[in-house]
């Protein structure tokens, strides 16, 4: 009887270790696979090609989508976890999309600086600015930055399910897409320039990068405390590497 109990304990211990190892292995490999973690990319036909060369030290501005439009129609997606499954928002005063946009924005800039990019972020701080042309909004700051030769890009997560399209880059409306645009599009996919008739940011020469739908594996890895930091860092690294590939 004693041997049977010991064997059972050893067996349970083995299963526990095997489960822990398999979870660690699975999460590591999942987070290292961009296509697997972000899901489908945009399948809307887009024919543009980014061929305009950029100079090596081009200033880059990272904006967090919806940072100035909370409590309004343009607050960003709440995500599948909140809207469909009833989980609590990540922050009571902002959409889950903005919560992750801000986290990713900061990580991109930190990593970009380490890699030698001329990169910075802008956060208006005020989460509800009614006038889109207020000088403190993302659009106003991004437009001014682009007008002076900088590369302005706004980070987003797309809506879940049938409400969203998937990952991809929406290039600027009045400017020829450049080699950074092309590099990002090759990683994340591409939207047509006139997506939805031409969105506000691209009409102000601000690119939009949809990381992926805020659902499924992507959202689970973001919400899981064990994988959150690695997921954000991985996405940031993919974006920064796309910048580097487009510059050199």
C-alpha cells in the first residue's frame, strides 16, 4: 500500500512538472510567432507599394490611438474579453484598446532608442478632447510633426470578431508611401489608402498601424500576467525591427 501511494505521488508530481513545462514551452513559442499571436491580417485589396526612400535619422513619432477621445464615440474597442465575455476593463477610465496602445507605445519608444532610432512618443494626457483640431490632440501634433518631415504613426488594436478586419498598415493619404511603410506592411499586412473613404489620421499624414484584432490568443496573452510583458516586448520588437529594415 505504501508503494502504491508513493507511486501515485510520483506520478502526480511528474504530471505537474510536465504540465508546467508544456505551458512554458507553448507560451514561449506562441509569443515568438507573429502570425500566430496577432491572427489574420487585412484581406482588403491594397495595391500601394512603399518605395520612397527615407534618410537614416528620420524623426519618428509614436502615437497611441484614442488617447484623446475617451468617453466619446471614438474611444476604441473594449475588446472581446470585456464586450463579449463580461470581464472587467483593464482600467476603469479608458477602453482596453487605449490601455494596450499606451503600453505598446512606451515599449516601442524605449526599445527604439536602444536600437539607435530617432524616436519619441506623444501623449496628450487629457483623455477627452472634443475638438479634433485642438493643438493638443494626436492628430494636431502628428500633422505638425509630419509637416516638418517626420514619420508619425498611430498604434491601434482592431475590433474583435466581425467588427474588425485584422492587422495592417494604413498609409498617409497625401504622401507617397515610403520604405518604412513597406517594411511594416510586409510584417503586418496593408490596408488601402482610402480605407473607409480616408480616415482622419491618414488625411493628416499620420499612418495607422492595426496590430491585430483585440481577441483570442493576442488578448489572452496581453491579459495574462505571466505573458503580458513578453507579449508587449515582442510586438514592440517586431515594429522597431520593421523601422530598421525600412531605413537601412
